[in-house]
C-alpha cells in the first residue's frame, strides 16, 4: 500500500494515513474510528477519515488492475523486465491503461489488417526516419493484397497512426493540452428546437471544460442523452498536432511528409476521440462528485433537522376532495387512532372530531402535511385551537411530505401497518417526522426525499454509497435508543447492518428490553467485533449503569470507575455534580491506550450524557396574506423555510405551493461561493420577492433585505 501517495492526495500526514488504513483493515467503521480512535488518527474528523478511505479503496482498485495487466501481458510472452518495472512504478489507472494499451486484445483495425499484409517493416523504416524514398521502398512490398505503392503507404500510415495513439508520451501530452485548454460545446440537433425548448440555453453553447459548473455540465449531458444536443469536447487541433510533430517528426522530408499524414490521421481518428471520451468521463465524474456533495450535505441537514421529541402527536395528511387523513400517535410513535375529516365540506363535524381526539388522547402537538390543502388545513386547525384556548399549549407545525408517499407504499410501511391503507401510513409518517425526522426518514430511500440537484443524472452507485455514508454518520452522531429503535434505524449503527439489526429486534421481542449493553453479546451472531463497533452508539435509557445511557464506550468504563473512585464518589454522582467533575485532572489518566482527546470526550459526556447534537424546534407561520403565486407582489418581504439547496442557490417555501429561488448572488451582500455558507435546510428566513413569472412558474427571491 502506497501510504505516501494517499498522504499526498489527501493532504494528511503519512502516519495518520497508515494508522487509519490499518483500522479499516481491522474491520473498524468510519464513525467508530472518528469517535473512539482519536489517538490513532491524530484527531481526524469524519470528512478526513472518509477521504483516506476513498483514496485507499481507489488504490486497491489500481493494485487489482495492475495485477491483471501484468498477468495478461506475461501470458502473451511480452512482459520484459523493463516493462514490468514501468507498470509497477505508476499508481494511476490512466497511466496503467496507457501502458497496457499496446497489449490489449483488439478487434480488427486498419493497422492489424495492414500488419497482416506484411507492411509493418515499411512502417518501421518510415517511422524511424531512415528511408529516403518511401514511395520507391513501398513498391518492394507489393503482393496480391497490396496492389500499388499508394496502397502500401496507406497501410504503413495506418500502422504508424496506431503506434502514435498507443504511445504513452503522446497520450500524456495531448491529455495535458486537454486539461488546460479543452472546451465543451453543445449545439441543438436539427428540428429539435421545439422539443428541446428547456435546453435552449445550450443550443449554441461553449465553455472551458475546466471551469464549467457541475449543474451546467449535467444539464448538457442530459440534453445529449435525450437526443436534443450534440456535444463535443475539443482542444485546439493545431496545438495538438504541433505537440505530436515535436515528438515523432524526424528523417528526410519524404519520411516527414508520411509521418505528418499519419499523426494527423492518428489524432483525428484515434487519439482525439479517445482522449475526448476520457475527459467526458472525468468531467462527468467531477460533476457527479459536486452534485452528490450537494445532495449529501442537504440530506445531512434534513436528517439532523430539529426533533420535537417524544410527545403525543396528532398528524394530518391534508386533502380537499378525499378529506384529511388524521392519526394520533403516542409518545413512542405508536398508532392509537385514525379517521378521516372533511373540514371544507363538513367543518362542524371535522371540528368536533378533532376536538374529541385532542381531549381523549391528551395531544401535545399537531403536525400538518405541507401538500395540497396544507395551508387551508393549518388555518382550520389554528382557528380550532384559538377558539378552544389551547393555541399556547399545543404546538402546531407544518411538516414536509416529501417522500411520505414513497414510504406509505413501501414494504417497510406494509410490514409496520399491514391492515392500514396508504393514506393512514402517510399520516403516520408525517407525525413521526415531527417527533424524530432521523428515525423516520431512514425508512425512505434517500433519493426519494427530494433534496439536491440532478440526482437522476449522476452515477447511481456512487450516489447510493455516499448517501448511505451520510445516513450512517447522522445516526451514529445522534445515537440510538436500543430499546425503541426500529430495525431500519439500527441497521445504520456502526458495525451492525440489516441482519444484526433484525436479530436485535427479534431478541428484544423475545426477551424484553435490554438492561445493559453487555446483553448485546447474547444476540445471535453479534460477536465481539460488532459489539466493539456498535456499543458506544447504542443507548439504554434509565439503565442500572448510567454509562449505558451515555456515549462513553464500554471499553472505557473501568477508566471512569477509577475516576469516580479517586474522587471518592460513584459514577452516577460524578455525572450529576459539576463540582466533582472539576476535581478530575485528565492528564493523570493518560496512558499508551488513552490520550487527552478521548479523556476530554469522556468528561464532556459525563457532563451531558447522550447529548443530542440537533437543535431544538422553533415554531413557524407563513404570511397569512399570501396563498398562491398570484398573491405575490414585487418588493414583498415574507417569512419562508429553506427546502432545498443547490450549487446555484436555495429554494424557499413561502406558502404559495411553489418554492421560490434565491440565486446564489442574492443570498448576501458579499460574494458567496457555496450557498451553505449562508443557509441551511429547514432554516427559517426572511426573503424579498424580486420577480414573479406566472407563465414559467418561477418566483425569484432575495435575502438582500
């Protein structure tokens, strides 16, 4: 393993890289390493550890490909000591493929056909610049397949063109030119103007490839896939040919003329298309990475959105024609009751039903979905609470329905509520999202949540892997209640996965609630390694050992016991009394296994056990004077909620059933490169309406107030 290369790629010291990779090789997970192995990594955060993991995995792919290439060339009997040394000295897939290119099994090419006609010796004479009269020499190669000197020279040039294309230096020089100068152009195909009107910005478009933003490139590629645009990536052809001439042009004028023809043909027919394909792939990969980063950051913010907590919730999935689906959930999210009300057709009956449910189940909060009829339903409920004098004691919240329909029709929902229809399941999801967004959203495919940009255009495997990492990170940063968590939440806990999550749920159903973390070792197939990775992230509320409800890892319980003993007290008292914790000097407990970073984490956890990193929930109300886009006027200043963040700006819900866009240039009175510098998902903001285009269904907003 090339640790210096990973260190160079990530900008992290070789020692930290080596220690981190070793932990991964031993089966440790990213959240575990970040939280409980700070001494080994030198305090690296999750992002840095993730970068090491990505670089390590890519290097493993390079090593696997290198092994295949060496074996394949060796089987051909062409692996010289010099070639083997060159292959073993490169650590880039691109460089490996350049070296392998001349030895790849090929389909019939113009060059292989020319070689079969025995024209390779002629090509070598010309290419080396040793032939003063190529035409005369070509006549000596005539046979029943080569009928003229021009045929012989054409074949020789075909062979030379392939040599040029397979030359590592040639490819490297053209590649560098593309890196510096390549331009991507897009043009609309004939008679596609009307069909592709949404791509009209790209009908006559060109931009330096190295500068094009990810969202623009992905839009162009989508237009190409839909058959609307012709797309090309090119560098200056004259510059490319000049580079090749410097590399290959030699010999007398007659030879040089043939070589110029060969390298021109090679560039246009072989080298340029090959490098263009390579850069199309690299630029798409770069754009994918940027888009996925936007998606993952949005998902992280959404998963870590403020939870209401364990309260009795009445949740409503609004609707006009089919009525509003109402459910009541207990503080654990269990379904207590469900029914349908028709507040717009039968308001008196709906008011009575809601009031009865609120009183009967002692409802503490009401969640209203933000879909069709959401604002109207919220108004109805607000009037009811105001009339009953309960508006101050019962919280009223609008909750995003994004993805709720996906959940309600999913196998997960059918398993949870086999006897309920999709409307009831959707309402339950809305209510649970209010209580704990993280616990509920993990049941939905992250791609269906609707945050990010161009999620359907990026590499789906890369997207899935990145989103899984984010979900895992969020679940473990918050921690999981071992006795109430669903298997869908448990599966993301460090070291578990779907099978062990199901085993924990089954064990809990059979044996009752866990009393101690040590009981996890009795769960079928949950061994010591899985216990090591998972235990610190699993909490047992009101446990006999107070550390079982904290983020202190069981491997450090002995250390905390020693601290309590030295302070002449118990662990529980140590956690409850700040004056006792202040007596502890962490330096006293430093050892080869435990350093100050871990000790400081332990003391912080003792101060506030199982602290939730998520902020508390704040009430929010839209401006009652606007209900639809037609109500908007330029200059209005309105409250809103950030619903999506992209590279080009933030979308804000202002309560008119259509989000407005705050372009990145309108986010602040200073230059903003990344919208996340200014806004966060679910953030409450004030915005000014700058433009309303009803025909194109566009609302432009500004935060420059």
